[in-house]
C-alpha cells in the first residue's frame, strides 16, 4: 500500500488534471486500487482477531472469525489481481490504437 498509493494517485492526477483523458484502463485501475485497499483493511482486521498468534492462545470464536476474514481476503485479492490484469490489457490496447505517444 505504501508504494502503490502514490503511484495510483499520480496516475489519476496526470490523467485527470491537465485534460480529462481517463480511459477504460484508468477506471479499471481505480477499481482495483479500491479492491486492494479493502483487502488490506480485511487483512489488518484479521490480525486483531489472532492471525499470527499461536493457535493455543486463540479461542474458537476468534478462529471462526479469522476464517471468514481469510476467505473474504482471498476473494478480494483474486478480484483485485484480475482487475489489474484487465487494466494492463486495456492500456496495451489503448497504446496500440493511439499513435500520439
């Protein structure tokens, strides 16, 4: 998150401020950034419930809650990776069509 946040903000700023040049790839990367941020929040919340601790010190209810959070994190991660790949594909298609770069 520390590396990707400034890069995503810089990309949005450069495509948005001088002229509104948002393409499909920019919208998709914004969606993927939101998914990655949600995954990061879910992962941080799972630490509060006991991820990283010894299994002997975790109660059964906390373990169940960690299982739900781990499943949600995997789903968010899979969708985030898929949207990143879609964004890269859209960017390559845009670069093939535009000869101005």
